[in-house]
C-alpha cells in the first residue's frame, strides 16, 4: 500500500466533532466529486469515487447526518478495467434539497430564485474543527501525497480555478503556504516542504501518518547532516593534502636548484621537517621545531618557501 493510500485509509475512519463537521465533510465530497442536476423540478445528486474507503465514509455520513437513502452502483473504470468506480446516487427530492442547502451549494438569490453552485460556503467552515473536516474530505476526494522517503509533496487536484483558490485559502488559514498551479486542464493546490506537510497532516488529524512522516524526516535529516559533515571533512582533507603536495614540490625544487642550505635557518628547518613528516599537520609540524611555533607561524614560513620556489621558476633573480 502506498503512503498516500495509508493516509486516506486513516482519514476515512476519522469523523468530526458533530453534525456541523459531518456537513462540512459532505460539502467537500459534493463540491469535488459530486454531480448535481435538476430533473423535472427536483434535485438529483451523484457522488462518484474510485476509492472504496471514500465511498464507505460518504455513505456513512449521508446516512447518519441526513438519513438519506442512497443507491450504490459499482462498475469498471473506462480508463482501467481493473479499477472500480463507486457511485452513490440520491434521487429523493426533499432529501437532496435539504443536503444541498445545508452545504450552502443550493441557496436563494436576492431575486428569490434558487441558485445551484458548488462553493465553500463560509458558515459551513466557520469553526476550526469544520475547516479541518472539509480539508480532510477534500484530500480523500482529490488528494495525494508522495512517499516521503523519495520527496515531499502533497496536492489536491481540482477541475475549477475558483474551487482551487478557495481550498488554498482554507488550508492557508492554518498558517500554511499552499500554492496553486495549473496543470493541463486541472488546478493543483500543493505543498512541497516536509514541515508544511506534517502540519497539514496534523490539520487533517492523521496522527499515524504524521508520525510515519516525522520518522522519515528525522532519518533523512540525520543522513543529510552526516553527509554534509563527511563532505566538509573530505573537502578540508583534500585541501590539506593538496597544500602538502605543493609544499613538497616547492621544497624539492629549491633543493635541486640552489639547495636548502641557501635558505634562512628558520626556513631551512621547516623545509627539512616537512620532508621528514610529509603528512603531519601544520600545528604538529610546529611542535617539532627547535623553538616551537603555532600553526600560523609554520604556515607563514611555508608561504615564504613557496614564494622563493616561484621566484626561482620564473627566473626573476635573487631570492629574498
């Protein structure tokens, strides 16, 4: 089972704090995967999904909240014969109208006419628990989340820009930073940062999935921290080795051309110690001197030796 499926399975068993939260969840299902129509002066509603857990939860919400009689049909998907499509159909005029009015999808205009429009009705999501409930069902209806072991990404795929922007606003009311992007004929509300996804799972009240993701994040952060330290140490070691090799080359060149004895006493001592201890750090090299000096002192003398070698290579005359 994918991580996304595990999250949906967990959310499908979670219900809100009362009838108001149930209405918010039903509103999300109707807005995202519902089809509404007017037939012979009465309203008809169908909610369609390919997820059994979603169909089961939606059926339970409709029965418990509005005591609606629901006809359920199952068929194979046209895109993939192995995939099942669950359709929940409601035909009782009074029941459907009551549901749509409660969800704020059916309302009276200023002219006294009934208007049918999918939208997030502010009174339905006025409380924090109801906003959580709406987002939870929106994810069940149109959401997916990547395996955190690969990368961090959670999204809601909607067919309408206005619906996407409304959902974005609802998610961002929890101090998140959801974005909307157009993808082909759809509008995608998404989050990409691990911490943001953790916070969204907390908003939707999916503690098991949240802990699973947090565990993955901890392991990944530890691994990245170790890799950074190893890379840093490797880079530093490479610099040290490169500098030591250059020092040895410079000393060897001076020895071949004018001899180390032509150097000052201090420089000659450092040069011979470097030849004797090619892998020793500058600090340790300084401790071997007759009059020990620190790392900066040894480095200063080796730079002088390097300058002398460069002067000899370029044939600029006397050394200083």
